[in-house]
């Protein structure tokens, strides 16, 4: 678990955050009871396995509206 996410979870032990698997390093903060992810970092992570166009398509279809 990356330090930013770890810090958030330690500082908010009673908040039931929904955590997107595999994107711990993309967490940049919180808004209320939701984790905030960097879109750029999520796309970079996706591009480890696909090209940029496919990464954006995957993001919009599978991640953006999932919460």
C-alpha cells in the first residue's frame, strides 16, 4: 500500500472507503468519505498493459462512473 493511501486510512479508521484495486499509487486525497484518484496516474498505470487510446477508453467505460 502506498504511503498516501496508508496515511489516509490511518487518519480515518472509521471511514469505509471504497478502494480501487491496483491504483493505490494514484490516490491523491479524500473528499468526504471518498478517495480521490489522479486520472493521470490511473492512465499511466493502465498504459503498463495497453496503449494510451485503449487506456482512456477503459478508464471512461470501466472506472470513471463505477462509484
